[in-house]
């Protein structure tokens, strides 16, 4: 890591807390944290801290019971349609993005782990002390969060292998650029609408099935949000591919971790290894990448043929690049699952 002053390190660490995830993280902690709050002295101590140490007293147990239904798996326990439940889950997802950025910042040597250790422990304990929240983490798989917990000695989650911080100065520079990408990605309402669509948030019954059929045959009646979803998907692809085109291949895994969930959704595959148990989430996976690579040209009838051909080639190249990122992230996730 390049030599930084204490003020520079503090400024970088503070910058990680600023972005579209800032307000959702605050709301998530208000809704999910243990009623009496984490023990500040324990969080700042050099010793490991166990998440289960905060599950004490009737108030904590009551809050944990309240969280069970809103944070349930939509794969096995039914769709999520209540606006308050959706808001809570979205806030938790963004708070976990905050945790992932802490981990990525340390992996890339943007900041030393000491700069975020206390804040990371406070965040992890505040979010994940309850069984429902830990089940949410397990169901939707945030590999970088597990790595961060291991790194800052928060126990109670699955043990994983944690990569050593990079010794390449260019990685910290790339992280700064990637942080700007993450900000733009989550600030674009069209991209967010597409990711929510991939995550089964719909506005009409059968919307996903109708959209897939319409993509394959433009003569069919289009769902109301068809054009919005096409635009959002293209921006999703363009945003990710633009970010990873700036990186070396050996950086794909590290910088791909914050997008791990959406890469699985987009390619319709889970990060499973040969010895992993069957995950019921795989039943609802759909390969959106193949759908767009093959059928998007059908939706550009008024574009000149040579322009349409160029656009289709560019799209397929971008999807191929994201496929390489998917494979790199999958490999590091599978490798990390082996306890150190």
C-alpha cells in the first residue's frame, strides 16, 4: 500500500460511508440492530466478538421474531409484495453493500483494515446479530461480507478464506475509480429497476414470463414496462462492462464481489462447486444474458442493418466480458468456502 498520512486514510475511510447506500444503511441499523445497541467497548476491543453475544433478553428475542417474516427467503417461502417488507430488505441489501465496500477497500489496499475495523464490527453486529438476518445473508450470499467478518474478527458466520491485501499500488487507484462506478450504478433508477426485475419484483402477474416471450417474439403484446426493462438491462450491461474494461483480468474477482448477486441473476447460475448441496434458489434462475445476446436485434427494426449489427456485436462482447467476471468471482467464492 502507498504511504498515506493519517488524515488521508481517515478521509478515504469516511468516503466509503458516502453514497446511495448511506441513508439505507442508517435505516437498516434502526430497524435491525439489537434493542440495546452493540457494546461499544466490545466492538473497539482487539479480541474477537461473537454475533450471538447480543441475543440476550426479551427485547432482543422479540425483535428477532419480528424480523423473521420480512427477511424470509422468497425462493422457498413465497414472494415479497408488502411495501414495508420490500423497503426493509432493500435497506439491508444496501447496508451489506457498505460492508462489501469496506472489504474491497482493504483487499485493494485502498485503506488498511485498522481504518474501518471498529465501523465494520459495529455494522456487522448491528445488522447480523439475529437469526433472520443471518439467514438472509446465507440465502442471498454476500461473499465479501463473510470475508470482512473474518478479517475484523466477527464470529458467528461461515468461516471463509480471506485474501491478503494487495501489494500492487495500481489496485488502490482502480478501487477509487470502481467506487465512482458503484455510486453511478446504484444512483441510476433504470438500472435499479432492472435489478429489481431480475430479483422477481414485478408490477403485474406473470410479468417476467410475458417479458421473456415478448423478447423472443416482438409481435406479441408487450408488457407495460417492456421498453423500460430493455433500457435498464442495456444500461446494466454497459455500466458493468465499462467498469471491468478498465481492469486487468486478475482484478475481476476482487472488484466483481460487490456485484456477485447480480452476476448470478444475470447469468442464471449460482456460485456452486462440485460438493455443494442443492440450493432451491436455482429453480427460479433464468439466463438473461443469453436472452439479450440472441433476441435484442429483433427489437431494432428501424435501425440501419450495419448499425444494428455493430450494436449486436458490441453487446455480445460486453456480455462475454461479464461472463469472464462471473467465472472469476465464482472461483474465488468457491475457494473461499473452504474454512481456513
